[in-house]
């Protein structure tokens, strides 16, 4: 189990996102959402305990995680399908943690634990890399593994983890 990273800010408000460890937890949480909230994706993280945490979209991922390390992070939307809730779209889009696309396994397990229907992978994958020269984080677009800040080549393998 590899953590995505630990990014803590002194300004973190509250205790993080809502822990969703069962279908009942999700049912209670989703039942409190307004129509306007359901029209947008939510912020999510999967903690090192494998538990899903959800927060409003405008929440920072680090705040959703309560400042802790995570296994994955991104945005997620839900829809009703055949009388039950399922995941409509899910991405690893989190510039706070920059998770690798391989973190899908942890997301899938967390969604399965709360009995949500889900896709077979991220519906939108974001490729993150840290530049070995200038240390800036990059989003790789169209397989162009070149740092947008200094022009150096970016590694093919994910390297954003501080331990990497």
C-alpha cells in the first residue's frame, strides 16, 4: 500500500470530509445533499484506512482528508440507476495530492465497501509528475512528458510521492 502523499496546511478547517464506511453511511450522507449539490461532483479522498471521505466540490482535498496521508484523491459524481446510487464519473484530479492513476484500485475497494455501482476505472485520468530538475508538479497532457516550468524531461513513472 503506497500513500499518495502528505500535504498539510496550517489553515485546515474542521475535521475533514464525511467518513463513508458503509452503505448506510452513504445513504444518510447523500440524502442530506441538495439538488444543486448533486449537480456537481464532490471532492473525495480514500484514507490510509481504506475509507472513503466525501466533501463539497469546493473543498480542498487536504482538508477533506483532515491533513492526513491518503491512498487516492479526486472528484466524484453520483447518479441514481435502477433504484440505487452509483458513481457517474470519477477522476484522480487533485493538485493537493497528485495521485497516480494506479490508485484506482484503492478507490474501487472503498466504493465496493459502501456497495456503490462504479465504472471499471477512472472516467477521467490525470497524469501527474514532479520535475526532477525544478521540483515543480506538472500535469502531463497528450503524453508530452516535458516540464512546463523549465523544459526538462519528466519521468515516465509516477514520482510525486515525497518518498519517491
